[in-house]
C-alpha cells in the first residue's frame, strides 16, 4: 500500500521534470538554431559542388595568364640583353 501511494505522489513530480526537460531542450534548439545551420551548410555545399567547374576554369585561366606574362617578360629580357655579355646559362641563373 505504501508503494502505490508513493508512486501516485511521484507522477506529478515526474511529469514536471519531464516537461521541464523538454522545455529546456526546446529553448536550446531555438537558441542553437541547429536546423537552420544544417540547412545553410547543405545549401552552401550544393552551391560549391555546382560551381566547382567554374572555379577550376577561372583558376586555370589565371595560371595560364601568369605563365603568358612570365614568358612575355623573359622574351623582353632576352631581346634587351646583349648576347655576348650574358649567355643563356647565366641568365637562367639570374632568374
């Protein structure tokens, strides 16, 4: 008999603890914005996957342009350097 009354007295306390826990959990979810963060990360990942080829093309263009500029500068140096003064090996060492 003592156990049944003890259990009956604990039910409201258990319910209060249960609802208190879920209230705290709900406010944590609202404050942490887990779902919004996950959605934003997912959208950004999809955007990065879709634009990867475009970024690769831009990077290749930049590398090729820098290579072109380097070759252009080397040609100008070769044209303006007298051949009897600096040979090719010394010029390569200077670069």
